[in-house]
C-alpha cells in the first residue's frame, strides 16, 4: 500500500453515519419540509432502505394534516397502520359532530399527541349549524393524556363536557364564536381569533395559571369589533371586582 493510499481517509456515505447523526439530518429536513407542506409527510423518502425508514418514520409522522376532501379515506389508512399513530405529536383533523365509531378508534392510538387542530366537518342542511360534539368525542379528547394544545379552526364550534374530570390544556386557540366548556385547568395561554363582531367565546377554565391572553383580529374586519370588546371589558370588571 502506498503512502498516499494510506493517508486517504475512508469514504463517508449517508449509511456510514451513526443513527444519532441521521436522526438530526432527517429532523432538519423535516423542519424545512414542513415550512412548505405542513403535515404532509414526504413518504417517498421512507422507501430508501429499512434502516433509514426506521429512523425517518417517527419524524415524518410527527406532524399530520388530514386532507379535507379525503378525510374518511385517509383516516381508514391511518387505522391500517395504527402503530404509526404513536409517532404523531401534532394532528389537524376534520371531525363530524357525531363521528362513526371506526373514526373514534383512531384516538386510543394517539398516545403521544400534544397538539390537536380540530376542524368541524360540513353540516348537512337538514341539521342545525354549530351542533355540539357528541359525548363520545369529548371522552376521546379527555383520554388523550399528553394533549396540551388545542386549536379550534371552525367558527361556531361547541365543545361541551359534563365530566367532573378537568382537562389539562396549557394552550387554547379558538374563534370568538366558539363555546368551550371543558372544565380546563392549568391553561397558560389563551388565543382568541376575532373574525366577526360578535360576543366573546364562552369558555370555562381556571384563571390562576393563565399567563397571557392573545387577540388576533382578522384583517378583513373593517371596523373594531365593538360587541366583543364591550362584553370582554364587562367580564374583566366582574373578575377584578372585590
């Protein structure tokens, strides 16, 4: 062996890297990909080899957005691969007020879900708009032990629970037209999206842990939402009065 050959460092390939470094590489790729296509895993990258598949799969499935147009089909495929649901940390899902049992069967597999972005399914004309989610949905949400962040994406959404066990949610984001009575405790950050000039949302939670209230005003509103602000000011006065 010549001296030049002996001095040549060994060739470094992707598969020669340790698993810890590969996980960092895929995490960086995943973060960049989410910037452009949030919640849509680039599954073609999972078909390289078994080793890379095992490393990348938990990252790619950590954030999922269920498409509106193919909700039932997508959820059915998720149930076929229920083991992958344990990787999901952030999920955006369209859910009917009274969904079928097979769709609720997704929730027991979401053991590590931390953030739920909830869309209501379109309501048929024969039904009343703004229908409350069923008790079965609320029980499914209450059983998500690691859930700490809930974002309600649809207006006029009602989340009502008669359970005596309060849900531990640290961040709640919802439009002002929603009604949330979950007996929430340990709420630290409340975001209210003002998309219409209507009454403030009806939400029950413990004030003691609340650190911040954020108001996000829809730029399409041409005037200050007077009704919302008047009711909010009244609530603050009642809360602060001795």
